[in-house]
């Protein structure tokens, strides 16, 4: 791999698009949730805040010891996102025995929108992509060579992947099923050694699961697990339509979102599946992709796993890129490579359009300028009510007087105004600043007309999905109190 100049070129390109404007946006609500989950006991805080296994927050905890700047913090997922490019190369080459397919897979992954987006987000997803590429690659390497080093590598990667994303359990089951079939077909010690590696990896992860899962289950259903992402029970036709739509959505999610892109690259992945099935090395990779996705879909029948929750299906994406790359290379012989090169050009153009929109259109919740505005305009005696949805970001960015802050308990989708009016009524002579972020938008500003009439609107500062509003107390006659005057 180190001698492949094309890989280095793709790696530099993928690294450049991931590093560009890394700290341009404020940390979002989800990113700040992840940060705070990493700052305490990750076995407790992460299971209560983000409902993920503890490996990434443990790494983030160590990483944040040096700095809490946005660029530095995001360098951790960006580093994993860049490393995932050669990991995809390794997986595709192991499955296809083709350097051309490996290069295409790395190029596709380097320019696909969501791997880029996740590399710039302080979330667990870029580490998930890295490990879910290395794990099946290690499995293929073990089957090919069967060395002790491959066994320990497989066990270590399995443990790390299970501690990064719960969906890795489907890959585990897929590897176990393949080894079971091999053990039944041939008399060899290799499958049994593989079972030992899988057992060792599970043994390393189970203690953390025992400490984390019970509390996570008590926390309720994660916000991404909506009812419409589980397989419906209204009838066979409805279920088939759900599975077809979910599979098409996955193909779009892994590529360029648009339905046409989902169809194109979904068909290419199917073509790649056919190509890989012709080779001994490719069959386990195809089986892992098909088995893990089918197992997740089957689990959605029992409402145990959201097959339609696309972020929960990231474990399958590295195998999808390998299959799609094999499909693209399958077209290389047609029209002297015209179709294959055309698809690579489509990938490059699609990435360019994504990057333009991503870096020019506003996104996320811009709490950073809101917090700075508040710090500059806060007066002695002012009070701040931070809406519950804005707390993670406000805690990260606010550097003013902590004694002035009251933490809200109601989200913007519930009766937060009753809470605000109760607090304002308890301190009717104070100037109150109301801070909002996650779930807030400019049209919701009209709801603030229901704030206690003993207060009137004052200054305000609005950024992208984040804002702060000042409410001034009136005197008993209805006029604005003297401390509310401000040029």
C-alpha cells in the first residue's frame, strides 16, 4: 500500500477536503453533548447522554486534555476519517485482489459526502467507519493466512468496534455464521481459531456492555430511533415496501443522497457483488454485507434495531464502498473504460457540488457568536435563562458570570414558556436574557409574545438556529423600568 502513488494522491485529496474549514462552525448540540459525555466517567456520562459505547468518549477525554478549541477537538474525528481512506483501500483489495478496485473504493470513500461531514463532526461516526473497514479486512486476512498475529488483530479490532458502535454486533454475527459454515464444510482448524478470536474480542467488550447497557435501556429510546424506522406490521406489501425504501435510502445515504444516485450506485454495488462472488476472497465480504444488513432488517421486525435509521447502519458502509468499486471496475472493459471513468467523474463532480453547498450554506447551531454577544452586553444583576436544548453548547462557549445563569428544564417542543414565565415572575425587577439553540428557528420568535406582560422585549441577537433575547421589566404603571434604558 505504501508504494501505491495513486493511494497517496487520493489520501492527500481526501485529507484536504476533510481539513478545510475544520473549525469554521460552532460545535453543534450533538457535538457538545459528545464533549460533555467525555469529560466525566465515560461509562456513566456517555451512556446517559449519547447512548453509545464508551471508546470514542474515552479517546476524546484524553485528546481534550491538551486543548478545548474547536479545531483541536475536531482533529480527532478528522484523523480517524483520513485513516479510514487507506482502510477502505485495504478492505477492497483484500476482497477483490485488485489494486484498481482498491483505488476506486478509496477514491469513492474519500469524496463521498457523509464521510467528509463526519470527519468534521465531533461524533463517533468517523471512528466507526475506520473500524468497520478494518474489522472485515482483518477477518479476510485471517482466513487467507491464519497466522497468530491475524488472530490477535481480529480480536482486538472486534473489541474496539463493539465498544464504538452497537451495530458492529451484526458484523460479529456474520463472521460467526461464515466460520460455522466453513467448519461444517471442511476439516480445518482455521474456523475454530476464528471462533476463539471472536470470543476473545467479545470477552473484552462484554464487561463494558454490562456496565453501560442497563442504564441506556432505562434512559428510554434514543432520539434517532423513531417508530417509522422499524419494520411495520400492517401487512406483507407494506413490509416489502419499507425494506425496499430503506435499502434505497441506504444507497443514497452512503453516496450522494439524491434518488438517482441511490439507484446508480445501488446497481453498481449489485454488479460488484456479482463480480466478488466469483472469487474466493470476495465471497466472505459479500456475505458479511448481505448478512449484517439482513439481520438489522430482521431485528427491526421485533423493534430491536432501526433498519431505517441510516446512521445506525454505518457498519455496512465500508463493505458497500468495496462492492460499488468492484462494480465500477467491472465496467472498465466496456467502451475502453468510458463508463467507469465517467462514473468516477460523476463522483468528483458530486463531491464538488456537496463541498460548495456545505461550506457556503449555513448549518448547525451557531452558539459561539451568541455567547460572545451575551458576554459583551451582560450587566451586573442581569439574569440568564438557558433553554434546556441550548445547555450543552452554552456550557461550552459561555465565559461570563456563572451565578447569573439559570438552567432550563423544558425543551422548545414542550411548555418552555410556562417555565420561563415562572422564573421571570420570581425575579420581576431583573433584566432577563433568554437563550435558545437546538430546535430554535426565526419563525419561533413569535412564540415569545406569550412572555409575562410585566416584561417587554429589548435587544436580541440571532444566529443560525441560536439566539438570545433580552426582556426588560416594566414599572407598575407599564413603562419600561429605568435600568432597561439603553441607547
